[in-house]
């Protein structure tokens, strides 16, 4: 990696001012993407502002109809949290399927969402569960957050502090893992609440996305039979050595059906 | 009686003595080793598949603080060293002409021919400075058309990689009786043809390649610590053939090596480059590949496309086999490269089945890809895949039962010993019995219920079997040297080398077991040109067969020498002395002497007969194998396929191996399981992909899929031990490669069995979910 300074602030304000002071600063959360990128010499920040010791950025709480997860909460903690398991088991399952044990022990929900890797798991949950992303300066609805491949609505220096997940009536995450990376080749989160159904798909396109046709079909009848092959056109999907766009389109239908079947119980 | 001495004997699942060191981070690998004053080297590699190097500007890089030297192809030309030679055992084309061997210099001279080919060596005070310097080197490449695939390379009009090799062909090859094969085909009722791809893979040893070199200007001697599995042969090639420094001036050592699988067998450019640099700078120089460089520059394996034809009669009797292969060599002849698709893939054609005639031909072309060299099995997995796949394919085409087809055609025991149509000396074995035991162990009674259970879950279950026959290989000679220290420790040096297979345990087990001594007292030393005069390293499943036999031979010679010491003490003739369970004794007398007492006596002239010198029990002995042995066995597999996604779960795995005598069942199990993991990887997911421009698409573990623990089935492994071979002292047949020989055809057979109702009878490896799904969809559509 190239040389950089590492700074370890212990408050959000300090982190922000360090970022502002840096020539080309970069926040470091769990580092599960950033550190490999640095090792490959694919990024050259002047300063890394490590969020590890920032107070108040970690932890999970439940209140009424919402689960709130602070940005620096590790995947392992989400997977093992009893309140998450009870309220949104699909979210605990999703967290438990990210990477491997080492990744889950280091990686954070805020880091994953801010990075918005097209094959990451969390964006599907954030989008399908209609979550709100809380930052140091505002609240952003999930529908407005993920704007493109590795792109989000976050502004320069804006820091995610917390994510609010409304508790759904039922939800399920089905992931078809890339055999090499075990990222999502296709990952589907289906969530149902108050006669509203949201279907979010990760891994298949340049950015996580919802599918209106499937959502409409499921709102009419929340049953696997509502999902027909060919509902998702293959044209805009990713294609690579592991899966063609046609195969991904097929897998989306299969995974949504399986997610609905699981959610129905 | 003290029985502790015999508990270490042959046949015991002795726990690995080296594991504590390996598993607690106490191993000594190249990257753990550092010398005073050490400099670091990195390799600038070609980003182009085929290009003329019009200029290399190192001015800026050389000016960087901390850069010590930059060596380019131009420097190499001036230095005048020889290219790295191939040691392929097959050296002639069918017409008798020599194979086309292009000059393989450690650095590209004037032209690059594959992505990853070394273009310059940078030596600096740190790896970071090396990397900074590499970014400042300005290389001008003039791109040339390239060709990645062997079938394209041999076509007229394909880009030409070497002037000496028209149509890019290094050599062609034939083995067998073409006339007899044609006759068998003309008489047979059916001829079934199957085109097969044996996919290109790479070994991905957990320790990448690396080396550390030093030079003593006073003595003119070099030392090279190298993550290699073949240090004696490597020394000879590097010192004598390439650098011309004389092999006596190169001390070549492999410390703990983290996996080899053939990929660390050959001579590579980088260790040669750092030997040059260490002398130039008079400082130790260390180089270590990162994982991405390993994908680019570790030799790859397999990569053969073949047409296989099976001729058989109406009643299923096999008559003839015909195989035509095009095997990719990459851009150069690697150390054994040209041998793999030719001799290496031909010898076991036909497997353990009876044929009137077999005829094998191959073409081995160059391509603009990383050179290929042996990877675990090197030719036998290809042969086994061809044979056992076409049996199932023929059974499907002709409406026969693949199990019955095998049962009918296995070579009966009364035919042994025999020479196969490929000239292979099959001395012993019991193929029908191994086959029946494989079937018997694989829980056939419960199969139908499992099929029903899978069906209820929307899945398809299938069963597949393969009967592999392979042969060992590698250097025929090995030295085992024993010396007894005064502190009771026993130094054992062997020329075979372990890259993690457990020699430190198995060899010590043979020595201690035979002499009746404690295994914990054995101090093992390997892979050091100063520890043994000769050494064949590791390759061809030769460790126990040759190295283990050498240890036994040395052990026996120690016993014979010990008998003389005992006879001197007992005052009887040496031929009256017997040795068992660690004791010398004379039947019918009270005379007894332990091996340990004889060892203590060997340094006391008073205790020795007149014709013995002190230290007479410190013995070195060389064992030479006559003919290679024939490991064989059966693999049975159950798979469950999800037809909706194409996902395959390997749900049951049974292996019956004939490895002759089993020295340590636990180590043998480890070899089989590891081999099956690599075979499963090749069958289901591993695949090296170059795009049409010669860029490596699978250049990291983000793209190259490998099996993980949860991909592996629970395995049941048995050993047929009633046919030990007389070809070596231990009666062993070589266990190291068999797992990845038997696994791919058995797994693919099981998947095709699961999909037979769809009309799917063949899918090329790797059987990725998409390929399986597409095969089903295509079959539905047709």
C-alpha cells in the first residue's frame, strides 16, 4: 500500500474535523473492502480516519416497531442479536451469511452500506425493509440512498451513524452465493408489511434495485405462484464468468419464490 | 516385555509429528526467513499477452531512493546465461524430429508471450520501494495478435508465437497399435464418440512461491532457500544448465514448504534472477510472490481437449479405445510441460479395463498463456476422466447399465501380471474385487429411499462410479541417511521432500518401527543438497515408494551391521544372530542386546569386530526403483442436483483404494481426501479463464472458485491391502495423486445420472450451476 496517516478520533465531531482537515481523507470502518483495496495500491488516501474508537457508533436497540443498528456494529453482532433474531430473523440470517467469520467479525453495517458494492448483502435488506439511513447531518430513506454502482446519496465527508429498520410482518432473504467469493450472485430480500410488499435484489445488477412488477404481483397474492419466469428482463443485469445475465434473471425468479415461500412459512 | 518399541510400527495411524509446528505458526517458510543485510526483489510482469518490447526506460525508477538494481532482458542478454531447459521425458515428435524448444530465459528478451511473464527484476531496500520503482519503469509494448486456446493455436493463420514452431506445434505424439485399433473398431458393433474438455486449473498452494538467495564472495558459493519440491534437480538445472556456476557452488534448500502439488516442481525464472542479483549486490536478496502473481505465474495444469472413441460389442464387451488430445503448453516448454499431454496422458489409457487395442495421439501446441506443467496426477486424471466418462456415456447411448458394463470389462485377476496395450507393467491388483467392494460400501440398499426423499424436495439424485488406474512416477532413486547422535537423537535425511504430506512422520515411523526405537527421537531432515547427495524431491506419488523404501533399506542395513556388533559381543557368528522387536538375540541362548545398546557400542572400538570402524551404524543407502507401481481403486459418489438452479451437492463419497501396503492409514486418508477435494474442485468449480486477448480473467480468489470445507462430502475410505507390489521394498503403490484421478469422472458420472431423465448425458467441467441449468434447459427445448 501507499503511505498514509492513520488517525483515531473518539467522537463523531472529531472524526468530522479530522476528515475536513485531511488533504484526501477517507473514513475507515471495518476495512473489509478498503484494506484490500489499499493493499492492491488501488487507492491513495492521505489520511485514514479510523472510526473504531468513536463513541456511540456501535450497538443495537429495539423500540416499538423499529430495530436500530448503529453504523459500526459488526455483522457478527447483528447475526447473534436476540432482538434482531426475534424481530427480523431474515436480517440476522443475512448478516450471518456475509463473507466468512473473519469478515463478519470486522465488517460493519455502515461500512457495507456506504460502500454499496453491487454484490453486497446489506443493501438488499436496507432497501426491502424500507430502512432509514441516519447520518451526521440528515436522514435518508433507503429508496433515495443507493444511487449507482459503489455510489450513494452520501455527500463528501458525510458519516452514517445509524440505520432504522421498521419491523416487517414477514421477511426473507435468499442468497445464491458466488462460488468464488460467496458474495451474492443473486440476493433477494422480500419484505411484507401492511399490505405492502417490497422486493430488493442485489448482486444481479450494477446496483441494488426493487422490482415493481414482482411487488405488485405479490401484493395481489403473497405466494410463490405469483412470481413467473421472465418477470425480470435480463438486458440490464450483470454478466460475468460465474453467471450470464439470462441465468441471473432466472435465479431472481427462483430466489424470490423461495423467499416468499419461507416468509409465508 | 517392553512393548513401547513396536507401537510405532507400519500400519499404525501415527499422528503427524510436524503438525504442532505447522498449526502453531512455528513452521519456517520462506517468508519467515530473513538474513542480515537482506534486500528485497519484486518482478515487473508483462501486462500484454503478446507484444514486442520496443524499449524499457528504467532511469526514473533507478533514481528512486532505496533502489539497488533493476535487471532487464537486455542485462540478461549481456550476461550471456543459458535458457532454462525442459526436462520432458518425451523429446521426439512422431516423425522422429526433436520437440521444438524455444529459449526460455528468466526475463523476456525483446518480446513478451504471456501476461505475467517477467520483464524486469527490481531490487531495493524494501518491498514498498520495489513497488514504487515498478510504477516508474516505462515499458513500450507493441501489441501483437495473440492466441489463448490450443485448438485455435494449431489452425492455419493463427498468430505464430515462435518461429521454430510452425502452427505453434511443439510436438505431436502417438502410443499404441493403430492397426490393431482400427481392426478392433471395424469388428465392433458400436463406436461411441465423446468430446471432452479437461479444464485448465491451478494448484493454489497455501504458501505462494518465494526464495531467498545469498552469495559468499570469499568462497564463490551461493545458497538458495526456495519454496521448491525438487531441490536436487532444480540445483542441477539452475547452477549447471542456466547460470554455469557449477552445481557444487549452489547449496539449495527447501525449508518448510506449504503445498506443492507439482506446481513447485519445475525451475522458475525468479530464483535464478535473485541468484544473479545477490552476487551483483553482494547482499542477500529475498523475493516472494503475492497471490495475484501466483495466479499469473505458477504453472497451470490440465487444459486438454480430447475426442475419445470407445468400440464395443452388442454384449458390452470393450474392443478398442481411441483418444486424440490437444494439450496446451502455454508460451514455453516448462520443466516437464511437453510430457503431460503426450507420455503422461497416454500411459494409463484404458484404465483397469480389458481392450484388444488402444491408440493414443496428441498434439501439444504453444499459446500466449502461462506455461503448463504437472499438477497432481499430470496426465492420469485426464486418462481416467476420458475412460470412465465414455463408459457412462456409452451406457446412456446404448441403453446399458454403467455398473454392469464395468463389471463385464474389468481386467480379471488371472490376467495379471500383464502389459497393458499402452505398455504399462500391471503386476498385481484385484480390480473386480476392488470394484465389488466399492459398490458394497456405498450403501446401495438405501439409495432408492434417498432418491425418493430428494424427489420430494424437488431435487434429482444420482450415483456415479469410476475405476481409476494410475501409475507412479518421478525420479527412480532415493537416498536415506541415518546417523546416531551421542544424545540419543537419530538424524534421518531423505532426498524425497514433503510439502506437507507427512514424511516427517511416515519415514520416522518406518525407521523407528524397524529398529525398535522411539519415533520421537528421530530428527528429520529433507530437501537440502548438503544433507543427501541425491534427491528426487516430490512428484509422481513417489514419496513412500522410493523414499520410504530407501529408509527401509537403510534400516535393514543398520540391522545387519548391528548383528555383527551383537555377534561380536555374544562371540558367535553374525549369521546366528536374529533381530526382532528391537532386540538382537541368538535363538536357543540367553544372548540379547537391544538396538540402543548396539548404537551405544558403535563408537567404542572395543565393542566392535576388527573389520568394523566406529560409527558403522551410521549408514546411507540408495534405493532404486525398477518399474513404477500401479495404484488403482474405485470412487463412488452420490449427488443431489437442484434442477431449478443447477446447484450440485455432493452428498456421499466412498473410496476403495489399492495402494498396496498402508504405512499410516491416517496419512493415506489425508492424501485421498485432499486429492478428492482437488478433483471435486476441478469437476465443479475451478477454472482458469483467459479472454480472447490473452488476459487472465481468473486472476484472484475473487474469480477463481475453489472448494471450501462445506463443499466437501463426508467420505468413507477403505483400503484393499491384499495385493502389495513387489516393485519396491514396502509393497506400496503411491497414494498422493489417486484422489484427484478418481474424483472428476465419478462426480460427473453421478451428475449425469441424476439428470438422465432430462436427457442430459454430458456436461463439460467445471459443472457450474449455470452449465447444469443450461444443459437441462437445452435438453428440455430439444
